[in-house]
C-alpha cells in the first residue's frame, strides 16, 4: 500500500453561515484532507500540532480512519489553532472573524520515521518555511509533491513561497490567487507563468465553478456538482485536495490522464463536504454514496459527439 | 433539410473593450445566431427589422451564409437599432452607453410563408409580445421552440414573459436572470421553478463559467473553453444559442442526449466569437477550426474513471 503524508493544520473552527452557527468544532486543512483521503487504499499520516485543549475524541476519529497521528504533536498547556468565519448570503465570500495561531506560531513539523519515504506528499496551506521543513526531512524522492497555499503567503512570504514552489509537482490554488501569483488575469496565461516557477501541474480551484488542471498545453476541467443546498463551504478545497492526493497515492500513477480522474474524485468528495457543517458530512460518508455520485459526475459531463459534417 | 426560424435583432453595435473600440459595426442577436447556425446543414431564415441606413453589404453577408433574409423588413427612412457598450477590465461586466430602439420600436414580425412550418424556432431576446406574435403565425407545431430573454423583460413585461414561456420547450437564460425569474439562489432550485413555468429544458448560461442544461432530474454541464485572450464577449450568448438550435435543427432529434451535444456545439462556437471584435471571427471561421476545437472540448472534459474499490 502506498504512503500519503499530509501536512497541515488540525484546528478548532467556529462557523456562521446563513443557515446556522457552530461553537468550536473540529477543523483544519489536514483534518479535511485526511478524512477525504481515507476513502482510498492508502497508508496515510498527518503531521500537525495541537494544544492539550484538543479533544481526544477528534484524535480518535482520525485514528479510526487509519490515519497515523503520531506526527500530531500535542503541546502541553498549549492552545489549539482557532479560526472563526462568517459566510455571506451567497456563500461565495466570507469574513474571518478571528484567527488565534496559538501552538501553530511555533510549529516545528516532525515527519514520522515510517513516512519519510512517502509516495505522495500533500502540503496543506501553511507558512512556506514549514512546507520546506517537511520536504527537507524526506529520505527518498516522492512520486509527487502537492502544495496548497493562499494569498496571505503571497503578501507576506512571497520569496519563501517561490523557494518551495521549485520543489513542488502540483500547485493547488484558487483563481484569484493564481492571478495574484502570476500577475495574469487569464487563467491559461496564469498557469503558464506558474509552470515556470516549478510546478509541472497547476490545479486552479474555482469553488462552485469547478476546477481546472493545466499541464503545459494540456487542460482538463471538472465542474462542481450542481447542488440544491450548500450548507457550509468550509473545508471544500481541502477535501478536494484530499481526494486528489489520496487517489493519486492509491494508484501510484501520476500521468495526466490519471490526474484527470484524481480531479474528478476530489470534486466528488468536495460536493459532500459542503452539505453539512464542518466535517459532519465527511464523518458519515459511505462508499455507496461516493460511488453513486461518481456516476452523477459522469452523467453531468460525458457526451458522445460526432464531428460536424 | 430541416428548417430553423430565427427571430431577433439585426443591429448596429459600437463596442469598447480594454483592447480597443469600434465604430458602428454589424451586431444583433439574430445576426450572431444566424452566423453560428450556418455551420450546420439547415435551411434557416431571419425575421427582423432594420432601417434603410443598414448596409447592403451586411445583408449580403447573411445571404451568403444561405440565410433567407426575406423576413428582414427594411423600413424606409428608418434607422436601424443601435446599441453601444463599454466592457470593464475583467470583461465580465459592461455598461450600456446608448440604446436607440429606432425601427425596433414598431417591429411587427412577419414570418415568411415557407418558414411557418419550421422544425426549430429560435426566439432571440426581444419583447415577449413579439415572440408570441411569431409563434401565433406558425401553421404547424415545431419540434422545438427555444427562447432567449433577459432581466429587462422580467422588470417591465413579466406577465407577457410568463405567457410566452408556457409555449416554449427550452429557455436559455443567464445565471443572474434565472435567479431573478425563479426567486431561488440555487441554480438547481431555479431550474425546478422554471420547469413549472413551461420550459421542459432550462439552459443556464454562466459566461466564462460554462453552461448548465436541466431537464427535471437530469443535468448536463459544458465548460467554456479556457482561452488565453478574450477580446470582446459581445454576441457570445447568441452564438451559443445559434450553435445549440442549429445543431438540433440539423439533427431533428430533441432528446436529452442529443441536447448535450447541442450544448457542446454551442459552447464551441461561442469560444471563437469572443476572439475578435463583433462578428469578425465568426465571419472567417472555417469547418476545420470548428472540428479541431471540438476535439479540444473532448480532451477538456472527458475522463475514464473506475468506481472506487
């Protein structure tokens, strides 16, 4: 079984949407990535940090999904990273109400010995220096390094971000961030520029408008599944990344054609994530539901056209 | 050969985009629909009205595409409908600078005798009463009636719009308009509501984010082709409608599966329209280019996935 190493936040979130609000619930990029990737046959581990205020129940949840949590440091008398956000009526934009870095401020990631030779590395959104710190601990070259980031690091750690990008195979990024990083409005041109920064593959996430995969002249597009109700978008991008990297780790095949399938698996899993608050939907998600919705994705996108006469 | 009846404006446009500006050039919904539909084996006619200031050269262009123009009334001493618009930097929004209805104010559409038994009717964006006036002249029930409209008629002629919708098979509409017409934010719910107003098929156009086709529980999605340069979005929606209705008229098959192909053909043709100012790109478009780009659409969207183990 191939190994997937996940690096990212494990956190408490407090979320408010037009449909309700939560107290502190389980959140964090690595959490969503891990839950999503657990739908594939991979041996996975999370490298992260929490405080000793973090609920054992949540750690048990991750373990129950066969995720190795020995790389999640628990800081004594530390407080877990906390994020609070308010979504606007259209759910496409949000305000951050509060960010408390807490134990994340001094996070020094330690990769478990058994995962230093992982096949796929999924670097969730974190300071680029932490992402570099993880890559430096690897003892063999992985098949694939996937990196997620955000505009915040472009604003305040651009040089470090550029350094880590040189060591990355796939960058996942949203459309606005792709424009900011490249200085190009056209996403086709933006991907071209980002290719020159290192990543051979660029995945541009457009939220409810789907995702694009670029590999030089090759392009693939997957829509988001049109849903009657979107309840809470938190974690959708990380769930996408978890499905993408989890599938690729399982298959051990990083061809462009296989990456198309990975994009579909990621989009499929993300379509569930938004149906309930936080990780709730992903915790209860069954294989049969995943497969049924994959069929929906086929119906949604596949056609059989003959060339015009 | 099946017959396609096109009703809509034939106009002068003046366009300004971040890349340049034009004087009065050929425009109008029926113009774009006709040029696009001429890529299929159909016998088509345009019903419209112009003033005697309208260039014979433009009429000849339409005729040269085998479009019957006997239904384009030329009003003596009348002035042709004129629209002028300014696109913003992202090309996703525009300001209307000037609208002069001119001869359109008293437009009384007359369907040529030979097209009163058309197979497909494509009603371009016009006052709903004009659209009804065309349907009333038909002598046999068409295979398919397609209607395009806009928010302006929802604001000032909603009851008339609801009357014509009862007689329509396919409504093409953009996302914001679908929300306005239905009162629902979710496009899935919006399509459900619009189904109850008459149209069995609802096509929701999302511009650069592609198009959705709804038929009760069936959904299909086609992306817009990611382009390096978008030069002028004018006419893209009408070009889409022309490809959609032209293909369906050619095939004479209005099944959901065939309508998927029609959506792809429409999206494909629209991807050319935006590459130059006005109708310029559509005037020079060759069959080989169309076919090559259809292959690109296949590469962009088709995948071969096995269900998760």
